[in-house]
């Protein structure tokens, strides 16, 4: 199944929980009987989660570095550095 | 003129702003979570701060994805406390991984200050091992999506990110990109189908088409 524009919008709206109640009920009824649609929903869910994870990984990594650099975090505690790693001076 | 000062201490407002990718909301929550999580973990574990920082970042990603995919529902618990519980499970999970991989030569989680923790450790038991397997499987999938995304042309990646990240209609995205709505939807669908095909072909996933 190669989803078209409308189906992609419908799948994304379903995953975003933004389908109107009536459309959601109809969509869930189709899911019960349409195996290809269920597979497509699973695939879209995975892609969506992957895209979100990658986006947030970059965002959090950059934010962490920036906040660490400008001293927004708790001060480090002596003796809590990673074993076998040289201390930063 | 008065500067607008967002009230992120209101959890409903904070969650809405996080869903809208508000940078100030991310910062506000991240600083608070760092304090809450590190203050909680440091007396309870000998995991080094570098590891705790890694776990914290991973926890924040997990939480934000949960929020965007509807897997997190606010139930009255302060958000930083919810993040802390996720964080601590991941700390324990990491500790177990260390124990398996390195025989835990010098790292130990201590629970002398918190009897609740020893009960939690016992309870998590197999669940954590199962959680590790799930996390590894998820990691593999993320790598697959990352690889497939990296092979797309930059405009395609941008469209796909807009589709999943921005909570805008295709019309708004089209305006942002200076394109027509019809063209944007068509292009987005083609890009997504290319990504989809790569995932299905390369990793031998079943396709009913």
C-alpha cells in the first residue's frame, strides 16, 4: 500500500489525535478489517517516532551543552567523574 | 510596555508550549529536571555524573516523544517529578547493564538512604531486563529511520520534519516554505513514500503492496 495525500493526512491526524470523533470512529472501524491499513499505521507510527526522536535528540544535546556552558546546572561534585576518564581542568 | 513573562509553572501551559516546540519552555523544564534528577540520584548511586547526564538527556528525549505521541497524560504529578521517575528507572537500567557488561567492578547503586528504592529495585527485576531489550530494539529502529532520512534530499527531509513536528496544516507549511499547498502535499507524499520504500526494502519489512 502506497498511501496517497489524503490517507497520509488521515493517518497523521489519527496519530496526533486530531481526527474529529466521528471520523476517528470510522477510521478505527476500518482498522479492524483492513490489515494493510493496520500495517501502514504501524509503519507511519514508527517513522513518526523516529523523526521525533532524532529531532529531540539533537535539540536536547544542544540545549544540554549550552546550559552546561553557561553554568545553569548544579555544580559538579568532587569524586563523581567517570572512572578511567581524565578530569577536565 | 510590559514584557510578557510566560508562566511555565502552570503545567497545562507548559505542556502546550512544549508541544508547540517553544524553546523557552524546553529550557525552563530542562533546568528544573536537571536539578531534581541530579539531586535525587547523586546520594543514591555511584554512577558518575557523566553517565547521569547521558541518562538525563535520554530521559528528556523519551518524555518529549511520549508527549508528542500521546503516550504521556498529565495526571496531576508535577512534570519534573514524572521525568525524575523515568530518569531513575533508566539509571537503574543502566546500572544493570553495567553489571552484566562489566561485572559491576566499581559501580554500585546504594539504597541506604531510601528503603523505597530497594523495594523498587526488587520490583523492577525482570521488567527492567525486558525494558532494556525493548530499548535496544527501539534504538535499532531509530538508526534505521536516521539512515533512511539521511539519504533523502534536504528539501525532502525538511518537508517530512515539518509534517511530523510542526503542528501546522499543510497550507501553513506551504506558506512557510513559499510553495503552493497542492505542491507541498504532493511533494511531501512523494518524500514520505521514498523514505517508506527505503525502510521497507533495506530492512526486509513486509509490504502488502
